[in-house]
């Protein structure tokens, strides 16, 4: 209805003789005939490469516009037009003007539909990318949390002590997972081994296990010596 009023206002400004009820009939025919037909046929010619898709689309739109106008004109002249106005010249003039207006409306609608389809496709792609990124980030956070838990278990909870010597240790990584490791191994009541290690790269689990194994293996080779 709004479109019919808008077209009626434009034609009135252009001093084109028209009636509001005639524009309403044309708007109903366009909305219920041309748009559904073009939507159905658009699935086929929209698959063609540019500019062939637009050439074929405009040709189909011209034919559909003419058919829509013939239906609307028939309804108007049979049911709404006064007998005195039913002349061949009036019919031809109304069909020509109606086809032109309908064709322009169809072009605007096709441009709008094309832009809407592209935006919806881009939106789907963006949503998929966001979901993929969120899933990867979530997986990465889980792996980092697992690595942090593994590393926390490798750091000694209790440090062995010696008489007259207090040994303390503190570990605070700059990020969630650090690349450092330390351990204190007691040999006798008067000797301990202190291991401090650092590596480049902070892979989950394997790095920390490797550092601990290397450290303990090196210490075993000197078992019994004083540190």
C-alpha cells in the first residue's frame, strides 16, 4: 500500500493522469505476481556469470513486467474503469506507462535482492569464521590450562631442608605457562642437589616432563657427591 501511495504521489507531481485505486491494483499485482515469479526464476539466471546473469535477468524481468501489467490493466478496465474510458488508446497508454514503472520497480527490487543475498552470504561466512576462531581459542585455552596443571604438579610442593640451612623456592610464570623448572633433591642429611632449567618453547606437558627427566638423569650421574 505504501508503494502504491508513493508511486501515485510521484506520478501526480509529474502531472501524469492516474488514480490511487489503479496504483493499488498495480502494487498488488507486482507484489503477488512479479516478485514471486522473479524470485523463483532468479535461482536459475543468478547462477550465470556477470554480466550474462543481468542481461538474462533484465530480459526475463521485461517479459514478467509486461505480463503483470496486462493482468493489472485487465482487472482495472473490466471491474473498475468507467465504460467511457475503455478505449484502445487509453489501454495502450496505460500498458506502456505501467510496464515502464513496473520494470523500474523490478530493477530496484533485483538490485536490493542481489545485495541482500551477498550480505547474507558474507554474514554466514563471517559467522562460520567466528565460530571456528572461538572453537580454536577454546581448545587452546584448554591445552594451556592442562599444561599449567601439569607444570604445577612438577614444581616441588615441599622442599627438603638441611641443618642450619633453609632452602626456599618460588615460581611465578609471566604467562599462564612458563618455560622454567626447578627441583631440589636430597641425597643425605648434609647434601642436596638443586636443579634449575629453562627451555625455549612451552608445549603442553612434554617440555616439562623432558626438563624433569633430564634434570634427574644428570643428578643421578653425580649421586653421592656433595652439592
